């Protein structure tokens, strides 16, 4: 989002005097540069190619501060990230065991490893859904990839939606077994019986 103290530019536009380009990729440095530039009353130039933002332009002095701070806080940030990841993994494990008490231990471990992969776009790391919904979706994805021929269907050129339709009954069956109870019906919970 571009605010009043920011403006969009293309990479062809001349660099303002005393500024430098900060490429997207290191969230800490980009966030620090943006915040500090705003605090000091500088304009942040958001560089975009079409609709894709490629980085920002900020005063060189602020970028150098960001690099120094990045180095000084590296160990503390790594510890905090490890602590956060450990808590997320514990919460996810507890949620799996609560919702799917009959799931084999091997599948718990594999589902967690797959879901916790960073920068993978996996549902387990999103903050838009609560832990129970993330767990349900992640376990169903694990079942789909590890206990059905879904990936083989895709390799043979079957469209994604059609492949999911073909294996959905097997996913439902295994998820039901792992839940350890009867399959839900729409009237029991006010939602479709088949999880997606």
C-alpha cells in the first residue's frame, strides 16, 4: 500500500539525489528502511514494474543504518524466530492430535514437516485461518499427497479439480478414520460433510 509519504515510480525514473534502491527480499531491511524514512519525514519511492513491486528507494543513510541494525540484531531475531516456530509447531502438533486422535505418529511428523516449511505457501503458516482450520486443511493435503494417487493423476495430465474429485472419497475415508468417529453430516455441524 502506498501512503501520502510514499509514491510509486518505475525503475526507469531517475534516482533521487542521496537515495538508493532496496530490492525486495529481506523483510527486515525493507521494513526498517520504510519505517525510518517515514519517521525522519522522507518520501519512500515504491518501485514497481507493472503491478509488481520490486523494491523501494530510500535515503542511503537510512539503508546503511538498516544494514548495521540487521547485523546487530541478527542473533536475537534468530532466537525469537526459533521460539516462534517452536510454539507454532507445538500448537500445530497439539491441534492435529486433538482433531485426529487416531492419526499414525509417522503421519503427524510428516504433516508437520510439510506444513512448517517456510516460504512454501503452505496453509499451516498462514495467519488468516485459526489453528483448527489450518490443521484440518493441512492434514487433508497430507492425506491427498501421501495416501492417494493424486500426484500421479496430475502427472498424467488430469486437471487439478478433477483429480481432487476422484480422490476426495479416499481422503474423506482416511480423515474419518483418523478422527476416530463417524463421518460428519451437514445437519450435525451446519456445513458440508466433505472437507476441502
